C-alpha cells in the first residue's frame, strides 16, 4: 500500500515535469506563436 | 561583324545582370520568400520560407499565417530570394496580436530597409529602433542607388534620430510622452507598409508612384498625429524634424554620397517640411477650439478648411512623387527635382491661401468681438472713464493683423475671435510684452515695420493683455517670414534656424503670460498665432 502511494506520487511528478518541459518548449519557439496575426504582401 | 555582335550581346547581358537589383522582378520566375524576425538591435532570424512565382508583370504575392507579433519581436522582414541572392526586402514593425498586416516590397522598400537595418544596429529598445527606422522612410524615395549609398543613409538616419530625440528631450518632452510617441509611430509605419502594397499592386507606373506619394503623405500626417496623441507640442515636433534634417544634411556619413543621390534625399525630406509645418499649426487650432468653447459654426468652418488643406497637401505630395520619383529605378535629375518641388510649393501655397481665406473672420464677427471687449474694458474704467465702443477699438486698428511684410491689414482669424470666449474666465490674466521682438524684426532689415497699435489708453486687464499677446505673436510670425526671405533659397539648416527661433520666441511669450492655467496659456498661443507657411 505504502509502495503504491509512492509509485503514484512519482508518476504524477514525472507527468508534471513533462508538462512543464513541453509548455516551456512551446513558448520559446518563435515559429509556433499562434496569435492569429497574418502577413499578406506583394513584391515587385 | 559576328564578333562585334557577340561582344554587344555580352555587354547587354552584363548590364542587365548588374542592374537586376534595381529593376522589377523577372517575369514568370521562381523565387523564395523568406520571413525573418528582426530584434530592436537589428539581429535577424529566419522564421519561415515559401516559394512564389512572379507573374507577367514581374510581381508576386505571399502570405504567412500565425506570424510572430509585437509581443515577441520588434520587426518583421520579408526578403525575396533568387536562389541564394537577395533581390528585394522590406522591414516593418511586427503586427499587434491578431493583426492582419499588409506589406509592399519594392525597389524603394529594398533600399529603405537596407538603410533601416544599418540605422537600428545597436538600438536598445523597440522605441529607439522605431525612431531610427522612421528616418529612412522619409529620406529615401528611389531604388536607384548603390549598396554603399543605402548604408550611408542608414548611418545618417541614426544621426538624425539622435538629434531628433535630443531636441525633444532638451525641450522638456517627458519619457512617458516619448514612449507614447514611439508606440504611435510603430502604428504609423505599419500603415505605411500596408499603403505601399497598393503601389506594388498597381501595374501603371505613374499610378504606382501616386500610391507611393499618398503613402508618404499619410505617413507624415500619422507621424504628426503620433506626437499629438503623445501630448507633444506640434510646433516643437515640427521643429525637431527640421533639426534632424539639418543634422542629416551635415552628417559625415553622407560625405561620400554622389551629388545626385544627396539632392534626391534632400528634396524628398524637404517635400515633407511644409506639410509638417501646416499640420502642426492645424492640430494646434483644432485643440484650441474645444478649450475656448468655440461655437458649432466656428468649429465646422475650421474642420472644413482643415480637411480641404489636408487633401490639398496629400495631392501635392502625390504629384511630387509622380514627377520626381515616377520611376523607382531611376534617380531624378536636379532639374526634375527642382521642378517637382516648385510645383508642390505652388500647390501648398494655394492650399494655404484658401485656408486663410476660409478662416478669416468677417467684419460683423470682428465688430461683435470688439464691442464685447469694449464692454469688458468699460467695466474696468477704460479711456479714463470716457466712452468706449467697439468702434473705438476698431479705430485703433484692433481686430486686424498683418501677415506679410508690407502686407495690407486683414481681419483676425476665426480662431482668434473664438479665443476671446476665454476672456471672462481669465480675470487675473496679465501679459508682459516681449520688447526684444521689435528689435529682432528690425535687425532683419524688413522693407517696412508694422505699426504697433496705441493701447496706452486701455485699462490693464485680460482684454488688453490679449491684444498685446496677439501683436507679439504677429511679430514672431513676421520674424519667421523675414528670416525666410533673407535666407532664400532655403536648405535644412535655414529651416532649422527659422523653426528654432520661432519656438524660442513662443517660449518667451509663454513666459510673459501669467494668471491662466498652462492649458489656457498654450491654447491662447495656438489660437492667436497666424497660420504660417515657410
């Protein structure tokens, strides 16, 4: 029983760390900014 | 014969190859369009790339979704690549979140961007970079220049931005006002980039030049509006542009520039001077009208005259661009530049005259105003207790002004008449006339001096103070006119000297006023100043 609680706790920590890492990756990427701004243009 | 033909063909191919960067894009040709982010200090990072093929007119379209916005970068830059060779580029402030931004990429934007990249190098904030990136837009109107020329313009633009900033700081513009000005400036530059898309989309050369001219004129209006929103005195802002122009002209960065290239820049920058000058005064009048409680008809008259002058100025700048920079791949000659500037100045003068005519108060309005002032003064023991009417004041030449040296007297403007609405609330106002203004004018050796009205019999009080204030502002105006006459033909140094002297005199006049609030003092000075075109 004691071991199960530890295993669950560890699993939750790992998941939280993963979420934190993934969200950090997302915010540091300039190309993945999804703010809806667009750029339309013409060149000559 | 065959040998000659071979050499001629070779020479033609070489000349076409070397001129590629200053001609339209190749027809039906595959390019790649790169989107970069550019930091305030000028660091570039490639974000995305797409393929595009030019059409039969040498034009291509591009679109990027979910582009980085102003929360993550200072600028966006589009570069058109032919293989590994950069052929066109355009730089613009990054859009705000969710903004659908438009951009024109042309021979002109290519050179403006090259200069801007040079100019923003080392900037420490987006605000500082915006100011440095602004100057190439009002300096460069042609794509016909060498890489080295564009770099030189960039260095001079940095000098100009520094001078502009220092001048505003020196004249007590606060950090908050500058921050607000920078924000508005970014919006103005985005609008300019969008307007340039219309120029690129047009396949008729002269129509495209008209679009470009309109974009430039609208940029000028938006820049002055930016200052207005930030609460910067518009006359000070116009003077700061003149100071920047002077520094630009004398910048060592432009020492190696060809005579033709320098002349083109100077003409383009000067083409905006009169525009800025009149915009600054108009925004002053507009602001004053609400403070003085102008009537609906007075406000309507001003708004109508302002719209008309605004349109005239935009059309004049459009025509200037068509005449001087009709072909973005060809540097205009001095003769062409002079002719285009001359045409523009004639149109500006006509717009100015029409504005003055429309805003000149009629005789009934002047009589009513003088009667009211006479009534106020009677309550203070005017004319030694004798009779005083509006007719008495009219007999002293009051309600009239001189706007040119040797000029005939004309009625005060509607804005001046409206300003007298404030008098009942200015019971504690007094004005100490600036005696040096008369000597300043006489030192410039005008053909004749104006005759000062004899106000000695009028009782001290707000009405007399307003009359003295109006006369000093008229002298200030005449000093500028005479300076311009003495210095003609005017260059940027002359314009800077005239606007700085005008500003200094207005500041002295401001110091001479006591009693009213700062807002009321500013309002009176704006409303009581005659419209000026140098």
